[in-house]
C-alpha cells in the first residue's frame, strides 16, 4: 500500500513542500525512527482516542506516552479512552492499522498535538503504511491541520 490519494491530494492542493521517505516495514514509532535514521523525538505518532463518544487524534513524539488525563482536561471531556483496533479499522479504511497520518481534517476529527512537538522545525509521521513516512515542516503541518496544542504527553521514566 502506498500513500493514499486523500493524503497526496491534501498535500498537493495545499502547495506545501513535503517528502515521502520509504523504509523497511516497521510497526512502532521507535522502529520507524530507526528505519529512517532519525531520533524518536523527530517522529510524531498518532494516537486516536474516544472523548465522550467523539474520536480525536492525539499527536505526540515517538518516545512519549499519551496522557489521557491531560487530554481529558484539554478537551473538557468527561471520559477519554483509547480507540480500539476495530474502531481504527473503521475510521481509517485507507490505512494499514496503526499507520494513520495526523490529518484529522481528512477524517473529520479534531487534532491535539503535544507541546513537545510545537518547536520542531519538521515533523515526520506515518503515511498510511508501515513502509512510508511523510516529512513536512511543523509550520506547514500546523497551517494544514490547525491542531489544538497542549501538554498531552509525558516521557516515561527509563
């Protein structure tokens, strides 16, 4: 599976510069980082949560863990839980499971991004497959997606 027409169309129509990086099959964000020869801090992983019955994307650095408590506060939600694999399959039929890009605007869902990514010059994230990533400037990503920025992730202790 290659980058989807939806993602390619969004990027091309927006006129932003981006790069597609191909890599050996990798399933975790840290494995992806190693495959494309960057640190985990440079890879943004997309976590999907259900907040009071609505799906939301949380975008965090690869080595971080999502803070459901912080997301709950940021969203003003009563309940927040991780989306199930079945839900991910239904929400992202054009993506391999777990390889969804953080373009909530393509999937009708809001996006929250960790402040840990806010000052990055570029972000790299899955391109709907376990063998490709997209590299884009953070400024262009922010303009395209208009994410809500918050302290939604933590770096777990070693």
